[in-house]
C-alpha cells in the first residue's frame, strides 16, 4: 500500500485534532497531560515529517474509536433493553458472574449500545 505524503500543515492539523479528541477521552487533567506528553515525546523522537504524520494518524484513529465508544456508552440504554438484558442475566449463572448486578448494563462485558439500543452482544471469550 502506498503511504500518504504528509505536509507540515497536515501534521499540524492532525496534531490539533488529536489534542481535541484527547480532551474528550481523558477528562482527568493529569491523565490528559500525561497522554499528550507521551505523544509529544514520541513525535520529537520521530525522524521526519512522514513518521510524525504516520504516528499522528495512528493516534487519531485510536482516539476516534475510543471517543465513539465513549459516546455510544454515554447514551442511556432504553428501558426495554435493560429489562431484556436483566432477564437474560437472571436466567444464566454464567451471565450472573459476567455481568455484576451493581453495574449498569452499558458497563457489562460484551454488551455494546448504540443510541440506546443493544448493537452488539458478544460473549465469545468471556468466562
């Protein structure tokens, strides 16, 4: 695959976008500063513009996925979705162990909500 050729402006814009997304992802000031500091150190160690561009592109992709996941989780699950999952949990000894009663369904392993609805129920690999 052909690598994208980055300009200084591309790198600058990506860096700004990464900072904006990081502020959404890391709400704790120390955690945010630590993450950005680590990224800035990695960028300084990069040998050239293309390497910095590639590193920022990777960081941007990862942050976009994390922020999207955070947004999906922040929408309250619909009541009927919670009720169905709770009934499912109550009928399964395995799910009782996997899904703690003191945690809301949008924090349960293998359950992904999108706009209040269960979008993915993946129990593969959980025991």
